[in-house]
C-alpha cells in the first residue's frame, strides 16, 4: 500500500514540474505567452483525442458492447462540452475569459506577432489578466478531474505488480509535466505570482493521490466501467472546448497565427512522445 501510494504521489507531483516553467517566464513577453498557450492547447487536444476518448470507449464497450459504447462515448464527449459551454455563458460578459472588451490595437504587429512586449500599464492588461486567470483555473479543474481516475488506476496497478508500476509511473509523470505548463503559465501571466502558478499546478496534480485513496477506500464498490467511460469522455469534451474556445484564440490574439500553431504542434509532439512511452 505504501509503495503504491508513493508511486501515485510522485506521478501526480510531476505536474508541479511543469509549473516550474512559470519561473522562467517573462510576464510581459506576449510571444512567450502565445507559444505557451498554443503548447497547452496542443497538449490538451492530443491527449483528449488520442488517449482519453479511446479509453472512454474501451470502458463503455466492455459493458455495453462496441456500438452502444461508441454512442455513450459520443454522448459523454458532447455532454462535457455542453456543461462547460453553459457555465461559460452564465459568466457575466465583463469577466468572461473569452469576451475581450479591449483589443490591443495600439500594439504594432509584425509577421510573428507584436513588435514590442505588452506593458503592465496598457489598458488591455486588466482584461487579459482576468481572462488568463479564469483560463488557468478552468484548465486546472479539467486536469484535476482527468487525474482523479488516472491516480486510482496507477494505484491499483502498483498494488497488483509494483515492478510493472514503476515504468508506468515514470511515463505518466512525463506526460503530467506539460499538463502543469497548461495550468501554470496563464495563471502566472495573469497574477505575476510564481508561487500561485506553481501552487495551482501542484494542486491539480495532487488529484492523482487523492483519487487513489478515495477510489480505493470509498468509491471502489460503486466504480464501474460505464462510470469511468462517461467521466473520461466528458473530461475530453471539457478539454477540447477550453482549447478551442480559450487557449488558441488567446494565443493567436497576442502572438499571431504562426506562433500559435508552432506552440500547438510542439504541445502535440511532447504529449505524443510521452504517451508512446506508456506502450
């Protein structure tokens, strides 16, 4: 039990390593922000479509069959999108993370983005800060929900075969690092607090050991493949919505189209490599 919990905790804390990138960020550098947000979107889109949705279908098909499982996966995916979209619409426009009330029109733009960094004194600052902070919080919630069942699965693997659990833990830890980046960068850019960014990244990662403990001690009698499948599909939908509605538009707004795409592809590549290591 102790070894299983320790391995799960280490895998979760790796999310905080991604949060350490906040200490290397220049808060006023719009290009770094654009690449980072594009990177985060790439991480979330790739992991949603390549890892989470297939897992959701696997769980759902185990009990309901291939066809019924596929329909349940689709329902869970768009259900997750619907939930986060409704929540987003209920937020007042002046504090909504994707309703920009000030455009950075006074900033000269080159082919790769703003010709000079954004300055904290510019009018766009408060609107951008509010948007980025809420974006980081939503990302943290989505990642924490995803990490909850992942932590339980890691814990159960370690209980069954500790030797097998070691490479699994290392691989999960590696792909948790970019998830920490997805949380920490927008929070640091919004607040200027490295400790807040790092702390939130660690907290989202702690969902893994929490999921392990609660899943084993409390939820185990009620956990079914169907429940896991629906949760995975819904989390994938939430991540896709956040990426397309918030991360990518904001990235392109402050860094230009090319930097946004470069960050997107880099995020996909890093996540792809980390997931291959799970095989």
